[in-house]
């Protein structure tokens, strides 16, 4: 039982338990046994922090069912190994080497050092952001819904946003709060910080503390910090501009709004496309070009070590830097005066190739099972599932059971990671000292 197999089987176990829990009559609003496909789809979407739904979460599930979904989101966002290891630490168990390796692989960390401290900081950071977000959302939801319902809605949406899950308790998601600057600001803030990665947040905190204490040396910015932050800002601003420019003439999305509301809605859509799944405009009414831009944003996703999915910002940046290096006639990739190891470049290529292969096969399978659907909508659905986004053009509930199972598998692969899944199936790679002679071939 390797670490990769433990992680993959652990996610399966949590999904299975969640599906059984959501099948119970106490989890549905009508008090009847739930459809197994609906329960499995919802549990997978919650654990994989996707947000894809085949039923209306607000009306279909009871309060206990919604609580079960929220707990599954929390476990899925933190990660199976993070939750189980933290619980074992609370029980007094020693933190062994296998636990450190598991944390390293599940969080995509570079070293084993400081695993206990990073685990504690992850849980503390999660609680801090989720409680802060819930408190701010109370200012809007309590006047609209009352104390009891407003408190529940604020907590649910805060946890869902921080974990980039996209589950909502409003039937129209957040379209009703399209013009609320507070709701849009809180939700997008939670999405960005939840998806940018814990190590980036920790480094940002340490740098801020050093400045407040007037430390001259300070803390040098790591390459991961610079690449993740700069790429995230570029995608957020570029996505906002692209969506605004494309949808501004569409009266069913941005065209009927005032200019400030157009910018706010475009910004929200750019942020939420980075694996969050909330929406303040009707996704099904977007133009084909708008859907394609959203697909590109979803495929890139968030940053390593966070709650977001996709191929990750660092992977996309490495591929772009490889292209730039080739065009400039260089034999190595340089980022911020640092040379990137070839092993990372190979990993980035493998992640991208495996991700695209998964999207191609899933799209082809659903196209065969549901031939009447438009290709762009099928592709949108598959990329949204693989990148654990949860945005949909409205075709999810009408898919055949086979297509729903394909999306379930796609969400699972996107959450555990394509390389981790392959390692679980084939076993951990073995190093070799054998070297072969080099030979060139034609490329491109």
C-alpha cells in the first residue's frame, strides 16, 4: 500500500461514505430514499470540491443533507491525508515518515521538513478565512433571510467559497446578488486565497510580519510565490477584460447591466472560472466565445497546494516559458533569475498531456452517449468537471446515467491528480542508473 494508493483509496472511501449518507431519507427534503446516482454524483462533487449538481441543493436536500455536503466539502478541500493526519495528531499519535511523505505528495510540497507545522497552519488558516468570510456575509444574508437562515447561508457559502466548491443554497446560485459589492468581494476573496496555495499565504504572512517588525533582512520571495502570484493576477485581470469585451453586447449576460455592474460581473466570472463554480450571470446564455474563454480559464485553474483544480498556474507558466526559451534559442528555462530543473519541465508536460487526454476521452464518451448535445457544451461540462470548477451550461441534470458516471470519474481524476492516480495504478516509479545515447529527431 503505497502513499499514492492510500490517498486515492481514501478519497474513494470518503465519497462512498458520503454517497451512502446522502441516500438516507433524512438527507432529502421529501423524506424518501435518494436516487443512488444523484447521491453518488453529489458526494463526488462535494469531496472533489467541484460544485457540479444534478438537483437543486437548496430544495432537494434537507438541512441534514446540506450539512453532510458541507462536511464533505471541508474534507475534500483540506484533503483526505491532511484531515486524517491532523486527527491522528490530535489523538496523540507520532508523526512518522510515511505521514510526512503523504503530506508532501498530497500538498505537492518540495521537502519533508516542517510537515507538522504546515499541517497546523493549514487548519488554522482555513478556520480563520472561513469564519471571517461567514461574519462578513452575515451583514448581507441576515437582513435578507433572518438570523437562523442567514447564519446557515453565510457559513455554508463561506466554506464553499474558500474550498472552491461552488455549492450554493440559492436556486439561482448568486445571480440575485449580482450587484452586491460585499457579497462579490467576500466570495471572490475567499476563492482567490483558497486557490492560490497555503505556502503562498504563509509566505505572504511571514513577509508582512517581517515588515511590521522592521526587519531589514526580511524574507526573500520564493520562485513558487512569484510565479503563482504573477500568473494568478495576469489570469484574473486578463479573464475579466476578455469576458467583459466578449459579453458586453450580449443582453442576456452583461449587456443589460450598467458599466460598474458589468465590470463587477466580469470580474466575478473571471475569478469563479478558476475552479470555484459560483456564478452571477446565466452561464447557459453566454456566447460561444465567452464559453471558450471560460474553458481556458477553467483548464488552467488555481495554484499548487490550494483547494483549486486544473493543471495549475505554475504548470501553465512553465509551458509558456518553455515556448519563450525555444523562440529565443535558449537551452534552459529561466524564471526570475532562477533556472528551472528539467524534472519540473517534464512533470509539467506530463500533467498537461494527461489532463488533455482525460478531457478528450471524457468528451468523446459523453458525445457518444448524448449525441444531441452541442460539442461546446459537452466540452465545457467535461473541463468544468476535470478542473473541479462546477460551472455548467445547464445540461448536467439531463445527461444519461452513463454520462453522469463519466463526469463522476472525471471529477475524481481531477481532484486526486492525474500523475498521482497513475502512480497508484502502476506503483511508485523506480530510479535507474542506466543511460542511453542521445539522438535527435524532427519536432514541430
